[in-house]
């Protein structure tokens, strides 16, 4: 029986940190502008039929649409980059920190797509405890606790990183958490004081989502730059078998 010869096929992929960052930045601007237009249609209560479809597809405040999928994909991309760093850092003293980070971003990607955090939004708790409007979305309470614990646990890890990576990680974290958690709390106040279907509440949503997307772009740039300092090239091998 003739045995098939084995050979390898190369598909070189060049990832430029600056090029990817520029393209993602343009995408964020386009999605924000489309989201602003969809919000305008929402405020006008959809002046003609197509505007409702446009709102559902591009709204920054809805799930399972283009902005949500974009954010989910970029978070998943962060998780993949962190997985690569984890594979390189197997003998590093901070290996477990990288591994936990990659798992966190994998979860965040799923949460962005399916909104798992909304199980923590419990109106009855807010009403019975007479919570401040800052905690209108009750998930921000456990969210804030987790952020504080994470910051405390990862302080040494952050300090051991090269200066450029450290500052980029810190900026990305402040921008992303400021949007996801900080602006969510501000949005609760705006919703209580001004109502849900108002321009100022809508602006709060735009700022929240814009900061989240910008924070992810900064983090992707930081990860790609850090990876380039570790390895000029990374070989990815895929084995295919009938068994």
C-alpha cells in the first residue's frame, strides 16, 4: 500500500501592532457614529420603518448586533494574544497571572455576546434596599468588588512588566473600567434624574460604549507590542489525522 508523504504548508501572517490599532480605531469611530445615528432615530421614535432596523443593527445599547459582536470579537482576540503569551511564559514566575488573564478575557468575550452580568440586575434588591441611583444597575456592586480584588492581586504583576507595557496596561484598564463600570454607574444617575429616553442619558451610553471599545484597542496594542518584544515570530502547528 502506498503511503502518503507528509509535508507542511506555510501560511505566514504578519501582525503589525500599529496597523491593527489604526484599523481598529477607525472601526470604533465608525461604530460610534453609526450608534449615534441609531440613537437619534430612537429619540425620534423611529420616523420611518428602516430606522428601527438600523437601530437594532447598530445601537450601542442593544445586544446581539454589530457593535456587540465587534466588542466580543476584540475581547476574544485579547484572550488569544494572552494565550500566546501564556504559552511562552510557561516557566515564568507570573505564568499563572497570564493564564488567569486569558481566562478572564475569554469570559468577558462571552459576556459581551450573551450579557451574563445581567443576572445580577435585580430591581427588587434595588428597591428594597433603597440603593443610590449610582447602583441602579445592581451588577455594578459585585463588579466593583471584583475590580478592587483584581487590582490588589495584580499589583505586583503590573509592577514587574516593562515600563511601556505597564503604562499601556494601566491606561487600557482605566479607560475600559471607567466605561464599563464608571459610566454604567453615571448612567444609572442620569436615567433616574432625566429619564431613559432622553438625550443626556443617550450621551452617557455613547461615552460608556466608546470608552470600552477604546480601552480594548489600547490593550490589544499593548499585547501585540509586548509579544513582539518576546518573539519576532511564533510558529503555530496544526496536525490533521483520520483517527
